[in-house]
C-alpha cells in the first residue's frame, strides 16, 4: 500500500499532539502513525474526514444505482417525466 502522507511513529504522536493538531488543521493532509515500524492508524482533521465520509456516501449511492441498472430495475427518463407530467395535470 502506498502512502502520500506524512509517516510518524506513535511516540511522535504522544509527544507532539498539539503541534500535530495545528499542522493537520492547516495542511488538511493525513498523518500515518506507525507502531514497531508497522502502519497502525491514520490521523486526519475533522473537515477532511467529513468530506471523505460524504464522498463514500455518494459512491455507495452510485454503486447501488449501477447494481439496480444491471438487475434491470430502472425506467427510461422519458417514461418518468411523462408520468410526472400526467400527475401534474388537474
């Protein structure tokens, strides 16, 4: 797995927490924390995390839509709009 983020040992996280919070808030780049030379966790600012969660949610919606299309569970847009027009008429 490739990481384009900063990589620091867990001891750095313990001794530089306030500095890390400031840097992550400014740079919006995640920080990979290692323990015994092995990647263990990723630290990121809240705004980046929320944006990532929104992106994942949209990707899930797209995947569900693609699955429904593959299963034939869809209708032509023309049919949907025609039905909506019919429903709007008094």
